[in-house]
């Protein structure tokens, strides 16, 4: 078992942190479902999102912090004039 910390946007601009225990075979979608974070994805502190079916247990260290961010954010769209 490993413990990870999920940082997510809270109310009034504060961040909330959730400690989660994960076992071998745990996928990001399992953690997001456990925290009832539909429409979110998990991101590494150095950047880059995990795929929903990635092996989360093998990709993180014990005590590592990850970020829960909205999955539907689009960046780089040209502005219409």
C-alpha cells in the first residue's frame, strides 16, 4: 500500500487535501471515483496528466502529492475577433 495526497480546488479559493491509500493495480479513475471527482483528472506536480487507465501505483512514490484538475480544460484556442 502507498499513501498519496490529492490536492483539489476547494471553496472560497482554498485548496483541499485528501489522503488516499492505494494498492497495486490502482488506476487514476479508481481514485477519482472514490473521491467523487467526476470530470477531473490527476496530474503530476511537474506537469502532465495521468491517463484514466494508467498504473497509478507504479507511477507514484509513497506520500507523493498529485493534483485533481478539471478534465475538460482546453488551452491554446484562438480567440475570435
